[in-house]
C-alpha cells in the first residue's frame, strides 16, 4: 500500500476536489487540508457546493455566498445550488435579450423558467459559477479546495465540462451556418433578413441581423472557451486531483469504487483515498474489538478493490471536530510518517 502524502498534495496542486458518500466526513477533512495548506503559507480558497451547508459547522463560524476570511491565509465560500440556478437563468436571459425580438422574449422567459426544474439545471449553473471562480481566483489564491456534494451529484458535475463544451461547439456551428445563409439571402434579396424575408427594407435591416449574429457568436465563443479551460484544468494531473473520503464500511466502499471507475473513464486524475474513522489499536471493549474485526475485513476489501491508489487512514476521534483548533489538531495527524515520528 502506497501512503498518501497529503502535505505534498496540498503543496503542489492548484485544485483539489474532495468528495465521497454523504456522512463520511469529507467536509471536515476538506477543511482540515485547506487549513493545513494555509498554515504552510499558501493562500487557500475553500469552497463548498454541498447543499447541506456543513462547512460553517466544521469551521464553527458563519460562511455564506460571499468569500469570508476564516483564518490566516484561508478564505471560505459556500455556494448554494438553488440560488446559483436562479442567478444562472437570469444571466442567460440577460445575455439572450438583445438577440430576440420583443414578441419572442415572453416565450424565451417561459422556456427558461421551465428549464429551472429540468434535470441538470443546478449542475449546469454550478459548473459555470465554478468555472468563472477558477478563472478569477488564479491570481488571488495558490490552492482551491472544493468540498463537493455527495458522490452522484459530483459525478454529474464533473461530466458537464465536456458536455457543455460539445453543446456550445454545436451552437456555434449552427449559428455560423445561419450567418452564412443570411449572407446568401442578403445577396439574393437585398434589404431583407431571416426575421422577416417578406418585410419592407426599412423594417428589418440586414446589417442589424449581422450584428446580432456576431454578438451571439462572441457570447457563445466566450462560454466555449470557459468550459474548455475548466475541462483542461480538471484533466491536468499536474495541477488538479480528486481525493476520495470514505469510511471502512460496506456502502461507502461500494460507492467509492463505482465513482472511481467513472472518474477514471472520464480521465479525471484521482489523487488517493482518505479512510476516515478507523478504530485505534489497543481497544479493550469486547464490543469494539468485534467491530474492529469487521473493520479489518472492510480495510482488506479496500485494498482488493482500490489498493493501487495512495491512501491514508485517519483515526476515529473521541469527539466531534468543530472549529479551527480542532481542525488543526486533526491536520497534525495527517503529517507524513517520517515527520510524525
């Protein structure tokens, strides 16, 4: 088994995604790693996309949709997927308003409101927010630690940069073909456009259509480049990595193994495993000894399924981890073995 060196991980990466099944302690460990990186002198942004909003509980201080300084070198931010979806659709409406006629605006608004409830709407909104956040944060932060939502949501989110890039490419090609057709029509029927080919020349100028086409293409091109940059960053093992948190129990192991297969197929680099809440040695209680035997079977199962990944065990703590000092104490347990000895 190769030991996961978390200090090297947080020292050399620009983006670290921490995920796993709900309830395994990923938010606590994401905050622990972010604080440890900040204590080592890096400027760190800790972002949570988990709707449970447990980041504020782990830090024991308010965290919301605005960047909040929670410790020296550490800034925290909670992104609410519901709020982000509303803001995303409003941005789309604002961007599209110049490209539609007034009588089309009501139908566009209705379609956007319907899409608010469609599958993937929150993930799409969240993806764009994260993509822009990564772009904007490059000059201000050395490391971004992303505390992701539970596994299924995260897998859908991580598949979106590729999907959105392809979708935007298709829109661009469609728009460019429409623009070419408009130029042909302009040559054949001067003074008319696709909006109203039978209208009077003074009603719809072809120059106006060309301008809208150029503006729409520029908007789509900007989004295309945004999603391509995020996709390239996610797939670059030199700057990004996904860290799985799990407990030595059957369901978290099965879910992690399935998620690992999905990420590997997508090309997302997996940095390793943090196995949380491992019972310590030297237990006297018969009840806990029996649990320890079962736990060892699960630990063996992790090795069988995912033993090729670097991993680190995190011992079960006597009490809940809450606040900066508790997180710092937990972080000391993640020191490299030679440094801890």
